[in-house]
C-alpha cells in the first residue's frame, strides 16, 4: 500500500490547522507555500461547487500572503468544475486577498472564531456603463457570483446529509432511507478530523465510475479523510481526501494490513458485496481497529435472509448470517448481568461494544469499553414473580 495513501498533504494540513499561528506559518514554509496554497484553494473550490455558479466559466484572482511572501492564483469556476492555476489572473473582474494561515484555519480548522483577513474585491468598470445590454454588466454579475461561491464555501455552511446525498447521487437516500439514521449517529463527529473507511465504492469494474457516497462523506466531514475499498481498481475516482484502495473484503490478511496502514478508524461502513461470510470476515478483521467512540455500520442486512447470499430465512439466529451475528452481540452487551462465573471468558466484542442500533436493513455498532458494572449483588436474582412488587396482602 503506497505511503501517500496513509499520509497525504491534506491530512498533514488538517493536523496542522489548529496550531499556533507562527508555528503554522513555519510549517507551511517547510511544506512549500505553493503546494499548500494550491491544495487549500482546491479544497475551497470543490466546496464552492455546492453553491450557485456563474453562467459561464469565470476567473477569480486569489492573492495569498505568508509573511512578506505573496502568492497569486487564478481560480476558474463554472460549468460544474473548478480549476486552480498558478500565477496572476490579469483579466479577472473579481478577486480576494487572504492570509495563508487563516485560509488554512478557515478550510480545515475547528469551527469557531478565526482571523478575518479575507478581503474581497470586484473591479469597477473602466468606463461609464449606460446601456443595460452592455456585456460588462453580465461579466461583473458572473464575477460576483464566482466570488460568492468561494466566500460562501469559506463560511463552511453545514449542508444536510440528505442534500449531499442528492447532490452526489448516492442511493443512501431515496433508494434507501439510510441518511437520516447516519446523520443521527455521525453528527457529533461532523467537525472532527475523522478517518472513515467505506467498503464498496460502486461502479463495479469501471475504474472511473462510482464513489458517490465517498464524495458525500467528504463534504459531510469537511476535515475528514475518506478511504474507499473495492475489489476492482478505482483510481479514476480519487480526489483530495477521497482515497480508493483495491482489495478483497473477504481476505482477513489483506484487511489486517489495510488497518495497520490507514487505521485506526473513526467510522467503518460495510457496503460491499453483502455476502454474509464477507460481512462477518470484515467485521471480525476491522472492528478491533475502530477507535473508542467510533462506529461500525453494516448496510443492506436484508441478505441475512437470502439463502443465495449465505443468509437463512428459517434459522433466524444462525450465527453465520449478518443478523444472526448482530443478535449474538446483544447478550455480550449485557454480559455484566450474567452470573459471575459466566463472565470469565469474555470476547473482544463483549468487552468493546457499548451500543447496537438496528434499523431496517442497517445496523450501527458503537465501540467503547463496555465495563459498566452490573446491578448490585444485593438485588435478589431469584424472586417469586407472583408476589414480587405486588405489595403486602390486604384484607378485603
Ligand atoms: C453497492 S456498491 C457500493 C456503493 C457505494 N458504497 C455507494 O454508496 O455509492 C458495492 C461495491 O462493492 C464492491 N465489492 C464487491 N465484492 C467486494 C469484495 N469482495 N471486496 C471489496 N469490494 C467488493 C463492488 O465492486 C461494488 O463496487
């Protein structure tokens, strides 16, 4: 697995963003101000595409300052794409100046109050404009829209997960009704620098197809690193913070190496083959590499009932099916309540699962040390249910 998959410039910048201003500036100089500025403008532009665009391709001039150094870029927006080009943009009607350290904070820092060095500017026409049909009016309007795209993205509005699912054409909303559940569990992690792995990129054997959900996660977690795993080669869907890997979710040795290279994970989502034995292998291999406080999600558990997929519609507790395995986790969750002697041989999942949430075809497993003590020993375990809590007998 290439080292750049485990550690990218973006992940370095995310780790740096909340540091002291002078230390951050020194580190940006070490990393190369131009590389960092290009990466940050690229990230900002990708977020800008979620805003209304100008009618045609429109250039914005970005002037970034790092101490006495000035860096100039042309950001071209419109037509559903964004491009960052080095050098000044002499023809751009709109532009902005910003401190590079502050741009880093605004893009990848924890949300909150930041410096306010962003200075937008729209050029005034060089001659009087008397005719409403003068093209300079349309050009200026396009420049203002393009500038709004960038300044809007800089303010980091939180789009709903449903909105992002629709924007990136993920079937996690519409085809399935998963996104409201995801939002409920993932919202507390939204502004954390999460490491997410989703098994199953989509698009099957086409190297540049798929990745809808990975792009959705990228924009849901603005400081996140999103890895996708697929049995097929998927290099064509790679973009900053979206990193495809090729491998088999049914191969525990491969998964152990993957986890050692890019884990531990805040979130793992299994949306791969949905074959029951693959779901079990992946869970056993990867759940130990989920961080405490993290989540492991299994999608499309309907296959637990489909014999052709290794499921079973008659033996509903069969431990070889995904739902049979999930049901087995439930008694482990309450292991403290079993007689003391039965707790001597606890499994990894008994000790490390703090919650199991089951929805239609979707299971969310919460990871945390499960050492909460059981009910006190003086509470009698053997009671007569006929007389317990019925109160003292009364004479009629
Ligand atoms: C349902 S699609 C994933 C869709 C994607 N997660 C999304 O929401 O946009 C399932 C993917 O799993 C991949 N897959 C199938 N078997 C696999 C395996 N053994 N290991 C890894 N990926 C596998 C397929 O190639 C396919 O691209």
